[in-house]
């Protein structure tokens, strides 16, 4: 049986923001069978004046070794990407399964299987240029269908609006904060960046909304890599600022890097941002029951509404789309949707309000999508 080990090394840079050296130190290690959570304990991180600070970077290396000794056969094999964030989401899933089902709390009952996806392999091009759907899910889904893993843990924003045949996705874990975080060593907010400053992001959604509000800024589109890689590039001065999903930073215990948080009105999030989805084979009722017990229904309905919006738009790989469904103080669903041109010169927005029930919310998402399709006109969603 393969045992997967991953060591997470932590950086703590404590010097003034303009020098920003990268310092590495040893962190904890994890292995499976017998996975323990990554060592993410952090000494106090002092903030520099005027919100200027260097950023902490976690570096991860994943090794797969052949375990020679005989071990217990895992009851559940969890398939995941190998980035620190993807692993954190897999650990969260594992911990919830262990807490909910006593038989899964035994040593060796759950195994983590790391799978490299197309999106992980091709880092030299913007995602929009690679094209296609499921860049970060296809290989994991294939392993699931082929019986190499039992469940698949995905970031829901990476999951295409269709699911592969022979798979179901009956579970969304409780959603994390959906907002985007602004990180900079020289400015307290996007508005304070000097004209001509460069913001790094791999997201066309973020790029279009930034340029729409701040056309004097530049956006480095091919700002790819995991959270740690992007923060390292920021430290090295490749860009003056970047935007990252706050959910990922929270799951990595790296929120001390955040300079400010953008409101929903400032930056509408990606469809299903902050949500984790867990899939299994459609004929595997045992796994379906295991993961359905973890489902957070409010999150599942919000994600269904947003994905109905996205599916109706059927945007191309180069169409910036944002959508967010939430519950208001009266228990109703509030949906906000947006489409834009990649250069931000044209942004179309809409909103809906209705019952927080699955049929009503899916209808809201579809109706909002139809409206924006009509307003955008022919050719808007073509590559």
C-alpha cells in the first residue's frame, strides 16, 4: 500500500516590508496511514506600521513512498490535489468523517491519495489559454470512476456545471468566508495603489472587476501557482499586490498576511467560492451515506443557485463570471450575479430575492443568467 507523506515548511519574515527576505524553517510532517494534520502553529506575527508587512509562506513537498510493511486496508481512500490548500480541505473532510463515524476513527481507516491534475501540471500559461473544463478535477474524477479512490474532495469553484457519468456529489461542507483578500506590502487597499501599480491574479473575474473600478492599474494575468507561490512572488516584488480567496487563507491559518478584506460589493466572488464538495460513485451507497452525513444544507442550496446561474450563462473559458447566493436576516435568498468583458470595460450585474428553498433558488439562478445573456447580446460569451 502506498503511504503519502507531506512536509509543510513555514516561513516567518519579520523584517521591514521593502526588504522582505524569505526565511524558511522546518515544520511538521504528515503521513498516511495514520494521517495527522499539518503543523501550522505560528509564532506571533508582528504587523508593521501603515499595514505594511511581509508575508509568511508555507512551502510544501509531497513524497509518495512504497510502504513495505503490511498495514490495514483503508475503509475510505480520499482523492485530492497535492497543494497545501487541497490537502487542508482533505484533512478537514477526514476529520469530520472520523468525528461522525466511529469505525472511521480507527488507525488506518482513512487514506489520503494525492492526484496531479492538468491544472497542476501546466503552470506556464494562463488558465484561460489552456481551455477546457475541469482542469483541476478531471484526473481525480477519473480515479474515482476507475475505483482507485472512494471519494473525491474538490473546491466547488473548480467543479464544472456537469458531473461526470457514474459520479454524484451529495455533500457540501459548511462554506467558509466567500470574500477576497487584498494583500500588499505598500498599500492598505486597492484604492490606495498608485497608478501604474501591478496586481497579480490568475482570475479573469478579479481582473475585470479591478480594471472596471481602477483602470489606471495593471493586472498580471498569468500569476499562477498555489497560495504560497503567489505570496513568495509578492515578497520578491514581481507585483505590488495580489488578491486571494479569504477562505483558502483561513484554511491554511495564514490570515495574518491579509492587508484588507474586500466587501461583496467591491469584489463579487466566484461561483461556489469557499465551498468544498465531496463526490463518490453513483453506485456506491455506502460512501454516499458516509459523506451525505457531512452535508451542510444551507451551503448546498447556495451553491446550487450559483451553479444554475453559471450553467445558464454557459460562459467560455474567457468570460469573467461572478455569483453569490446568501441568506438574509429574514431567511430569504439574496442572489447577486455579474458578467464582464475581460478588460473590465463592460460589466453587467443583476440580483434576485426569493425563498431559501432548492427549487426557488435554482430558478432564481437560471432567471438571472437568462437576463444577463439577453443584456449581453450575441458574441459576448465567445472566446
